[in-house]
């Protein structure tokens, strides 16, 4: 069985019987969650790889046309598949998965055109890009659509480089393709939008849109050999983490507030400098994906901060009794979509991975992330 790969495409399955208890508190008057769950994962990387194998052909068939589109909105939709194939390569080292993800990036590059050829949306420069034909932005270049997908391309580039550096002979096969995609990501994604005005294109009005750029910069900064790009990536990451973004009075770390309960969890607003409006779970995935990746790559986010975010997942976000909340404080009625962010927390904590195994809302991106989690946990010292 397969479903078209999109933000709300899901695979549903049976939920196992939980065996242990976890109690976590929520903020702003929302009742604490009390739910029984297993404490150790039962499924190894091979389980998740096998399940992904069953979806891969249909997923690629749906995603390949999106990668060849001249409309950047289709890249927003492509992002989930690109991330999924990258995760499968990271988890297994199997080259066919990296080949698919690279093919998507190369296809996007092939449909790009110089800004001078984009009519009235041209920015007066020669950077390459795309326009969208979505009704609300018809004929415009849209930084959100590009950053949403290309952050995962930056991750792909980092994973490929790490495989090669670790002596993976297969990864070296992608050398020329890696360099071409890297140059495009440096020039025609990051530098293009930053030079057009970071206050309008990189440091966005919502935490999750800004987190896309922080995620891209985090991975690109570890991959590039160009000092200008490396320094810019480090500056973006620092400003998002700790403050100094043009036009905004806060930072991602300052946005996070401790909620009540034991263990403590986080609640935060997507609006910089505000506290009243809680982040919704679906968009909060982008914030969490960045924080988890930043902990792994350079440790700018501590193990204690990641543990508190994990408590947020295990408490208010996963909910209880079949109820998935809309907001990270546990309120509202949501969809259970956690595939592109919260799910990555499973690689730090066996109990978290065990709880995620029971999650009912799954698709290809979720399965692939679970394979990475399981592979990380299987390493010596895994879970840290």
C-alpha cells in the first residue's frame, strides 16, 4: 500500500500495547498527559529499511515529476521525499538512496533559469532560480519554497561528505555530482537570498521559516570549502540561536519557555518576541529538526536542551488516548504529523524511539527517520 507523499499523507497501522508509564506536564492550563509506553525499542534498522523498501518505488514515481517542475512550489512538496532518501542512505550506506536524492537536486538545477529571464520577478542579478504559479504568489520567486527543500539538499551534501571522509569508497563515486550541487546550493540558494536582503528572506517572521535557513546553514557550513560561505553559515546559526537577527527581538533559544510538570517540557511561540501564541506541532517540526541537528553537529544545543524537547514530544505532543494535539502545549486537535522534525529526537533516547514506534501517523519520511534513529542507537554509546 502506498500514498502520495505529501505533508498529510500517512500510513496507518496497529498500535502496540504499552508497558510502562510516563507523566509529563503541559503549560497554560492544559491537563498533564499520563500514558503507558514501552521503554525500549523493539525494531532494528532492518525493520524500518524493509518497510521503506516497500514504499520506495511509489515514492520515487510521485516525486520525480516534482523535481523536474519549473514551479518552486513543487520543490516544497518534494522536500519530504528528498529527506527520506537521504535518511535511508545515512542509515544504511546503500548508494541507490543517495543516487535518488542527488537526482532530485540535479533535476531542480536543470529547471532553474537566471533571474534576468524571470520577467518582472527578476531581482536585477544573475542568480538562478524559479518562480511559483501558486495563486497567491503567481510569477514570484519565493524564498520559503526554495529553503524548505534545499535545507535537505544541504543535509544530503553533508552526509555524502561524511561518508567519503570515513573511508566509504562508494561515497567517493558521487564526487563530481556532489561538487556541482554544492556550488549551486552555495551560490544560487544561500548567497542569492542573503544578498537580496536577509531581513526579508532569511530571518523570517516566524521561527519555523527561519529555522529552515538555520538548518541549511548548519549543514552547508560543514561541507563548503569557501571561507565566505562558511563564515556566513556560522553567523546565521549564531544569530538564530542566540540573537542578533535583523528586525527581530529574540532568538530561538530565547523563544523556548519551560512548561510545568516533571520532567519539564518546552512551549514556545512561532512569533519572535511573543509568548501568548503557542507554536503548532506541524510547523514546530522545523524548529525541532534544526535543534536536533545542531546538537549532533557542533553541539550548539546541549544534551539537556534536547532532553527537554524530548520530554515535550513524549508529553504534550504525542498526547494520549488517540488524541494528537494541534499545539506544542498539548491543546487543540491536530494531525499527529511529526515526520520532519520531532521524530528525529528518537536517535537520542531509546524510550523516545520506543514511543515513536507506536505512533500511528507514518509515511516514507517517518520510516526513513526511524531507520536513522535505530542505526544511531545501535552504535557504541548510542543515544547520546
